[in-house]
C-alpha cells in the first residue's frame, strides 16, 4: 500500500496562510506547488528554488489534489 504523504506532510493551521493547506514546517501551500508545476516549473527547479522542500513534499501536494478531486462535484 502506498504511503499517504498527505497525512504526514500536509497540514492546515488557521493562523498560517489563512488556513490553506500547507507543507508541514513551511508556509508553502499546496496551491503554490500546483501553480508552479502548472506554470511549467519542473520538480528539480522547485527544489532548487525552495531547498526547504523535498520530492515527497511535491508528491504530497499532487496526492492532496488527487484526493480532493473526489470531493469536488
């Protein structure tokens, strides 16, 4: 069974970034990651620009979006 990266890496704190889902230990939102990827940045470019992130953080953001799609009608 795949590891649930969302459970271990994504958190929501009402006092940080207006309660948007963020990567644990950062102020970087899931939406930031998805926007960068959608804008054409590669994973290696994101990791180079934001060394506090890991490859698993990016995977967690993608996994979060995938899980969210089932909740949106």
